C-alpha cells in the first residue's frame, strides 16, 4: 500500500510517500514545478519514490488557501481547485497549480484537504476572521496526532507564522498569517501599510508580503537572514527575536483557547525558522515551558498519513468530515 502527501508550501512543493514502514520525501521549488509539464511532474514523483503511478493507492493534496470547501473531498468531486477566489494573500508562481492539475488529470486516486475558514467546524468565535489556515497545516497537526497527542498547539514559523489549537483530537481554532505574528517575509498590515494601500502605493497583498521581520534588516531573503544570525549579526538576531516574541504570543493565545476547553497541551514548533535552535530557545523562555520541534517534512508526511487513514475508512480527521470515496 502506497500513500502520498503533498504540502503546498510558501517556497516549495514537498512530497512524502508512506509505503508500509518506509517514509520517503522530496521537494520541488515552486518556480521549478511551474516550469515543468504535468507529465514531467508525474515522472519526477515516480523516479524520486521508485514507484509507478498505477501503484499509488491515494494522494492527499493541498492547494493554496483551500477556502472553497470544508470537507476532505474526492478530487473528482471538487469544484475548480477548491478556492473561493484566486486572489488572496501570498505570492503566485504557478507551481502549486501545475502539481494540482498533474494529479487531477493523472487518474491517480486523490483527495483534497480543505483550509479552515468560516465554513469549518471550529470554535465559532474564531469565525470573526474569514480564513484561519491553509490546508497543509492540517497535515502538520495530523502528524502530531499520529504521534499520540490529543491536546496541543502547533506554530509553523517560516516565511509566515500560523498557529493551530487542537483539543481532544479536534482542531478548534487557528490564527492565520495575515492576522497576528509576523514571519520572515509576511505579516499583518500595520497603520503605515494601510496608509500605503489607501494612497495607492501598493496593493494589500504586496503589503502583506512585505510585512515580515525581514523589513527590519538589510537582508534580501530568509537564507541571508539565517546565515547572518549564525554569525551573530545583531540586526539578524533582532529579527529572529521579534519573530520569536510574536510567535510566543500567538502560541499563548491558542493555549488560552485550549484552557477554555478545559485542557492543556504540548507545544510544537515547525517550519524553517521554527527549526532554528536560537528561535526555539527564545520561544521556550517566553512561554516558560519546553517545546517540541518538527522538521520541514512533517506537513507532507502528515498529509500522507491522512491519505493512509482515509483510505482505511476514517470519516473524520481532526474533526474535519471526510467525503470519500
């Protein structure tokens, strides 16, 4: 039995294969995937995983915000690509679209995972915001659930920061990237950003893309920032301190939501910045508790675990209903 999960990340498309006890992973940069044909993408999956597409039992796919549906659905039943609109927060490269269409047109059995939004089964107070999280974050949370945790908070920190709360094995809320804690590149619109948008100097999406902690530095991207931090450069460390502070605040707010459900839980950090030891230590210090660390592959692995368990007959994943087969 072979199951694949696909993480539509900010910078790359990540794939994970679960076949028995074997777990394999690989990634394609989003620009790289955009330049490939659908056939080339499928060939890449076959070569990297050493498997023929006809032997794949189920793929769990994530795409963009996933805000056009609220159940885990057979890809054949999904309207369009599962979005309310193609406009929104984030950079468009076309790589995710190419992978989505390659899977949909391949005939391989596949399911689409939804994001969390006003149509989802979450704490109704969270629905003051139209969108809570994109679907790959469900992959991260489900992987943690598969590790045996029922109550926890997980914060995915990289280009942006998104934090989820899970109580009694069900996701009850999340804080999306454009609402609170900044990441490296992305963050909420502050007063000056709102003025810039109103004055026509930039679009709201451009403001979001440029609202991360990187704006406090002379560095051009995350790699430069992290390299400078390793060298102890004060500007880089200040940016990481800023990310860690606000991520800790966001985690604490989700812990407050758990408390309202009369549970407490472990804290997990994920993402390329969440993996950085310096950031981990700062967040642990702010929270006054230990945090568990996950690598960049766990969203894709969690999606593959969802595919495996949906194939086995699960009708709910983290409280999200399953419409398959």
